[in-house]
C-alpha cells in the first residue's frame, strides 16, 4: 500500500505509476479546504486581532490595530515549512510589502493576518481520522523550529514541557480540529501546531491552535508512537 504525504490526485497518480496500491483518499476539494488556514481560523481566533482579509484596504485596517512590537504576520491560505508568509508593519502596506500583498490577494483571494509575537516554545499534537469519523490522538510533542518557522526536529514532549492548563487547552484544540475535519469529509492523518509566546508585558501566553495540518507532518510518527491506524489494512 502506497502512502502519500498529501494524497492529491498527482500524488496518487505517482503511486499508481510506481506500481503501489493506491489508498482511498479524501476528495481534492476536501483536502484544499481542510489545509486552508481559514479552515482553522473558522474554529475561532487564537491570537488578538487575528482575522481574514481580502482587500488591500482590509490589510491596512488590520495592521493599524495595536500589536506587540507593532509587527504583523501575513499568511497565505496555503503554505508549509514557514513558506507563504511575510512579516509587515502598517507603514509597509503601501510600500515594501505592497507587491507581495497584492500578488497574494490575486492568487489566493485572501490573507490571514495575525500579530507577530515572541514565540518561546513550539508544540504539536497529532491524530488520525478514520473513514467512519472516529478520532484517535497521539501524545503531544515538542518541536524545534528555525527563526523563520521552518521545522527542524520533533521529540515527545517531556513532563513539564507543557503546563496542566496548556495541556488541557491543547487537547481540546486537537479534539476540536479532528471533529471539524471529520465533519468536512476528511479522513487520514492530521496534526495541530501550538506555541507558547511572551506578550508585551513579559507574561507567557499559549496559542493552542496556530495551524491544522490535514496530512502527514514531519513529527507525525513520533507523536503517534505505536498508534498507527494508517498502517491498518484497508477493506
């Protein structure tokens, strides 16, 4: 049985061409919707001022709001490994950032805007949605990332890496994400990214859902451990 990182029609065609047995996969439009950053945002904003914008004026309005350090992060609806995003200030919307913003709006129709915050620790929680809509979660993981957000390494979360309240918030976010994916018609592996951040007063805050990845991710096998429903034989 072949496995694709993201089972797009092209990936499934490549598996078939290689002689692998092609697994059942969600419809392509389901994959696109589930991996769109607006899908996660529709479950509720998790950072102050986080929103979707569709015009240059809306970008200017969003970036005019207060933000820690005065910086914002613009994220295209689709992207991974730190790609498809740009840091910007309000005064850059009609200047240095304008061409990137306009090109993004033309290509994707929207951007997700959120405050640029001081991230101090990154985490992941992985799971699997069965074709019947059942959700199986692994255990939380600690993630090492580069300054630009690129993934570097994953390990199981150690005791006290996450506080009790953080763990509870994170678990609810993972369960909520799994239920939303199942309702959208998605089945297969998924992961939820989270991070701890420091606000402008120096206090630590926790974002329990910064991203939903409706696919395999680099730390998925580590997070799931011996729970591998993706390896169960298909009927």
